C-alpha cells in the first residue's frame, strides 16, 4: 500500500462507520531507519495516550522520541527504552492499591506485551486519512457498538475470533500498539487508569487496534456489511 491508498482507506473507514474521531496511524521507527520526511517533532513532553488522543481529535501529525514521552512505562513497552524496575516488578501498581500482593502485580506485569528495548528510536503519529508514512499499527478509539462492527468486519471473510488480552494497565501503549505489532493480530482493550485520567477518552469508549496489513480487508468488509 502506498500513502494515497492508506489515506483513501482511512477516509472510507471513517465514512462507512461514521466514526466520531480519526483512526490513528502509528509507526515505530527502528534504530537503523530514517525518520519520515516532513513530519515535525512534537515539541512538548507528554504521554503516548495523550498523543494518540490529540491526533484522533485534532488531526495533528508528529513524531516523538524518548525524551518527549512523559510516561516512561509507555515508552518502554514500545521499545524506546528499558522498563523501570519498579514498574517491571509491579511495585508501582501495588502501591497504588491496584493489586492485593506484590506477586499478583508482578505476575500481571510479566505478561504485558513489550517491544524489545532500545530497538525503536521514535514513534510517528498521524490521523489515518492524512498519513504520509506507512504505519505499523492503527488504533481506533470508539464506542462498543463500533468496536463490535469492526470486529465483525475483521472476521467477515475468513472467520475466527478477535483476541482481547488486557489487564486495565498500559492499554493504549502495550495493548494498543505493542500487542498487534508483535503478534500480527488485532486486539481489543478497555483503557487503563492513566489513559482514562489524562486523555479525553470517554467512559463509553474503548480501543481496537490492528496491524496495517489488515486495513484493506477490514475496510472492504465494513463497506459490504455496513454501508447504507
């Protein structure tokens, strides 16, 4: 797929399902890879989930390096750095009273999807219908009915199941980006305390994300199933 095709598919997806905000294209820039031309650096220190939320609502396009990520846990699961020891062991969440024991916290954190540390030097973000680069992953934040429709469209041609693997922790970064990037599968997640606190993701919204190679089939099936 070239950029024009990706943009067209993004617009068709928005129009077909009447999505209220844009799907977000995300590309993990490898250490040996050049940054996409003509895309500015974000210019502020903020969280990955806030970046995704800004892109989907405001239509901005930018890249961010490790220093731009306020949430180092989010940066770590996307391969920009090592995960901090207190987060890796679950100590952070244990002291927030998210778990009844350190063992429960550690067991959960060991299962969080993580791109290999220091394999990524930047993350690029764009509304799907405006993207000028080939994304790795597409995140769609929308209501449960539309997540259902997107899931149905993913299975329309070949059937199967959509996997939902989440713990209410690191949802927009680990579940939304690292999981489909590493597994090659679509994923559904419900948000996390951080993304619910720091973004405008609404109480009645959740997240579905797909590897970019699934986009053409998803859009074709959605048009077949849901176009008026």
